[in-house]
C-alpha cells in the first residue's frame, strides 16, 4: 500500500508483484517471530516493546519473562534525576513506570513528569478511541528535550496534556509552574502590533512597574537574539522571527517550562536553526528553564539533552539522544530494506 502511495504510476503487473512480495514478507515475518520467541531472553526490553507487532498489554509491562539485568536497569532509570538517564549499555530503555505511581515524586529536581498517562476521546457514535496509552516520562530541570515520533502517534496530544490543555483519562502529571505552551503556528500567538507590545502582553497580570516590564522584555528578546527588533511591527517579521518573539513572550513571563509544539515545521533551514538556538540560549541564561520540543526532524536531535520517542500513542523510548537516534535510524533502514529490497 505504501509503495502504491509513493509511486502512483505503478502498473497492474507491479501491483501483483508487490502483493507477492508482501505475502513472502509476511511468511518471513511469521518465521522470524517464531524464532524470536525462542530468543526472547536476550532481547532488551524496549526492543521487545517497540518491534512487537502486538506489544504486551500495559498491565503486563515489563513482561514477566524479562531477564533480571533489564529489570534492574528499568528501576535505576526511574530513580535517576540527572541527564544520564541511561548510564550503562545497552542503552535502550523501556517506559519509566511499570505500575502506576501512587504519587508523583516532587523531591527530585524534575521539571516534567507523567506517570501512566492515558487519554481517549469519545466519538459521536459513542466509541472510545485511545490516543495516549500508558505514557510515562520524566525530564530533569534545566534541560532541553525533544519528543519525536511518526505522524499521528500522539506527540501534540501528550504536550497538551502536560500543558493542562487536555485532561488525562488516567495517570498523574506534574509540570513546574509557570509553564507555557507555544503553538506550531506563531500567528495564533503573536497578536500585538509591535514586538515590544507582544512580548510584554502576558506581563499585564503580574503587577510590575513600567521599568520592570521593559527590563523583562529586553532580557527575553536578547535571549532569543531579537533585541534590535523591539519597535518592529510583527507583520514585517519572518515565521522564524515570530516564533522567537513567541518564545520571548514565554520567557518574559518567567516560565519555568516551555512546551513547544513543532515550532520549525513551516520554517526554512536558517529560521529553524535560529529558533533552536534561541531555545538553547534561553536555557543557558537560566538554569531553571526546561523545554520540551515536539519535532519530526531527526537532525534537530543533536541540540537536545534527551529525547522521547513515541509510536501509536505509547512512549517507546525515553533517554539519551544517541540511543534514540540510532534506534530511529535502525527502524528507518529496516523499513527501507523491508519495503524496497525484499
Ligand atoms: N479531537 C480529536 N478527535 C479525534 N481524533 C483526534 C483528536 N485529537 C487527536 N486525534 C487523533 O489522535 C492521534 C494523535 O494526534 P496528535 O495530533 O497528538 O499526533 P501527532 O503525533 O502530534 O501528529 P503530527 O506529527 O501529525 O502532528 C491522531 O490519530 C489524531 O487524528
């Protein structure tokens, strides 16, 4: 089906050939699965979860058959509060919680934490559709993390749950306050006529003097590299500059957590880099600011301190950038081999 989509001019012969390849593929998969069952004891937990066509139900996770060493690594991770959530090889991680935490642990220096989050919607026909399934994550304060995954896997929904814009069906959420959600489209957020007025917009509620407002606006604009744009009309800004103004607005409000939803989707490479650097810079200026950045772009991962990879409403991996990068690359090359060279 995917080949048909990518090359719509395929003739009937190629479609027949493709079905044959698919059925061969299915046979091979069956054999592999059979073999895989025999080898289960040597496979890391996250691979079991990520590659299984039918992952184990959440309440059986980690599965009882896991080797001791994997279970020990999972619990070490759940206790860690530093960047090095993955401290030893093999680095692949399972979701952090194997059973719902009775309460969120606030004693560690954690900025964002979610335990066994689920979110469903009910259709007009009364059908319940799960969007997030048992997602757990933990992000230390002062770090820049990225949230990746294929289209429709639930990234934006998870971000909205963390922002408090959506209520979970089950699970517990902790996010440091004040927290700010920056939208994918800056036109939803940059609404005042000038850059200065826009960045100062959220400060009205804080009872500050004019001087305090001015100094906060300048500081925030300088963090995103836009201090010289103070008096500019927002209509004359590029998409990337508008994104940076939106981030400056969040920084001016002294937000401790920035929840950033695919900010670089509509941007060219220059603006994309400008926005990423603005976020990094704002984190450098204040040790206490944490950012979670939703993206599709694998190349952006190199700017992150840690990452979360989602598929089909689940957190499949959570931890250091290098492991997640290689995990995604392996998945991509497997996909290409399976679909184009088998
Ligand atoms: N209000 C809703 N009603 C019906 N389905 C919804 C609703 N909100 C989200 N969904 C579905 O939930 C799934 C996850 O959506 P979400 O926008 O979180 O994914 P995403 O990973 O951010 O996708 P993308 O990368 O394409 O932006 C999608 O299949 C989407 O169609």
